[in-house]
C-alpha cells in the first residue's frame, strides 16, 4: 500500500501554525481590548452651500459662506462645526458697506470654547491691510485674532513678516513680533 501526500509539507504547516499561536499572547489581547474601549464615535450632520448671517442688535455684521458645513457631535467632548472645503466671511458696517473679509481653505468652530480656527491659505482683507497666513485663530472671548506667523501688506505696498501676530476684531491695528519689513518711499530723500 502506498501513502499519498507530503509528510514534510504537513510538518511545515504545523510549525507555521504553532509559531503563529505562540506569537499571540495574553498581552496582545489585553491591548486590543484597551484600544477598542477608546474608540470614539462621531455623529456628523452635513449641509451643503451654507450661508451664515451674524447680526448684533438687529444689524447684519457679517455673512459667511461655506460649501460644506459638518456639525460634529463626538461621543465624548463638546460638539464643533467643521468646514472642510473652506469658508469666506464678509464683514459690514452699520450701513451694510463691506469693511473686509476672511477666506480660508479649512475652518473649525469650537462652540464651547468660542474659538474659530482658519487654516490653509488664510487671507484677511480690509481697507488698510491684507494679512496672509496658514493659521489664524479668532478668540470670541477676547475679541482678538491670533496667528503664529504671517505677512501684512499695507495699501502702499509695504510688507511686514513676523511671528506672534495679534489684532482686534476689526484689524484696525496689529502687533507682530520678530518682524522683518520691506518698505517703499514715495518722495526723494534729501540729505
């Protein structure tokens, strides 16, 4: 009588299976349980073509437009609004004359903290300056904007670049540290 099969192949299969079984120990199972226990679930409500109007004392102060607005409610922690395709906000005076704008490719609004963070190609324009940066934070409690780095271009073409930028909500003034500037003179300098 002849035996079929390969005893070496069967032995090899048993060695591989026992190696896999020995590689898995109790610690791996404990870690898997701990990781799955930390899973955070999110509830996300998505809206398209959203226009947001901000008014104060029945006067429109700003209008914002976001192509996509996600209202996110995590299973733990406060809810927030995310604008993954960016936002554009136009600001107005009491007579609905435009006073400036902010645009960015991404934004997140943390309602509980009263903070909005603009990221990626952030541009702020008003009558006096154009400010560009990669990240700008609006702190509603302090009524101030903050940025770790940015560039200010004035109406007359002067350029100031620096760190730790801050400005009030109307960008009427600003502070910038470690500044480097490029300026232009209108008239001849007389010795």
